[in-house]
């Protein structure tokens, strides 16, 4: 299904790069990254993607936060993993120079729509993973906005993978329990 040696090489690079970073819920960043990757692996298996596409999707999943959250640059990814992976990870990276979250999301989706489905799948898997219990410091407005963003992502990228689209739809529906009426 996929190349285990490739997985280990990329995972070790990611672990070293992210170091002791934490998620908003206080878990090591690697926990989030591997959950996103597990969603992608499952979707690749169910979709019966070939090994090359699966390895590409898994690599992008493992690396999806590396430009955004570490000092690793596009150029470093290009040299280490090649143009396709570097381009995929760059498309998954929010442009923090844009003023609003809405502008960042719109730009992110536009970049992702120019990428292969395997990269788009990572964005779906990332949101599936993030639609667990919201951080304690989020107010109702933030929770509603996050759910709305998830629906937008699904509407734009849902065609990239039927299994992840279904999973994200279910997570969005379940996320409603965190909204106070």
C-alpha cells in the first residue's frame, strides 16, 4: 500500500523539526500530525490509490504544518523531498501576511484547488482531526465560525476523496453539540 521506509524518513524529519511544540489542547504536535496522517492513510486504502499517490499524500500529511509552525522553508522541503511535495505543503500553508482569517482560508483553498487530489485530501483530513472538542478558551462565536469554515472546506474540496468528505460531513454534524443555542 505505501512505502514504510518513506513514512519513517518523513516522520523522523517532522518529529525533529516540530520538537516540543504543542497543540492548542496541550498535546504534542506530533499527535495531531499523526492523526491527520492516519486519516489520509485510511482514505488512500479505501480509495485503492496506488503506492506512488499514497506515498505522496502521506508525505504531505506528515509535513502539512511544517512551514507554518517551524523554521523549515519551502526551499528546504524542495531539496529534501522534491518539487511536488514542497508545492503540496506550501499549498497547505496559511499565508499569515493576509489580514483576515477569511482571506487566509480563501487563498489557501485557491492554492489547494490547483494541487492534485492527494494534497486536497490532507486539508480534509486536517479538519476532520481538528473537529474534536474545541479548546476551552474558545467562545461560542469562535466555535460557530470554525464549523462554518469546515463546511466551506468540505464544499470546495469534498470531491478530492469520497471517504474523507463523508467523514468530514459527519464530524461537522457532530460538532454542532458544542454550539450553545
